[in-house]
C-alpha cells in the first residue's frame, strides 16, 4: 500500500481543528494530549441475555470518561454519533 502525503496532511489538519475547537471550549491540551484523551474513550456494546428485564434492549455506549474526556465528548458531539 502506498503512502498518501495528502492524506497525512488532511488528518493533521482535522486533528488541529478539533484541538482548536476544544481550546475555544476551555480545554487546553497539546495536540498529542488531545488525541490521547480522545483515544482513551471506548465504545462498549452492552448485550443482555434473552429474558433480562432490567435492560431488555442491547445497545452501544461509551466507556466511563474523566471530566476532561466528557468535556471533549460534549465539545465534539461524540455522543451524538451513538444515537
């Protein structure tokens, strides 16, 4: 597979824009710190056995997040993609 320098530039641009949006929302992190915080947020599939009454519906959710991760998720509307 060949490397695409244009793709790397696009990825860096998008990451930089995401960091800028977070900074404007009050989250001051370096670009690597921003990416690390976001990469620690995980999607979790919750699957219940048939007949479970507590939560009868399987669903996708996100892992527990630190206050900073919650702020980033809110800023970037990460939870919106799971609905």
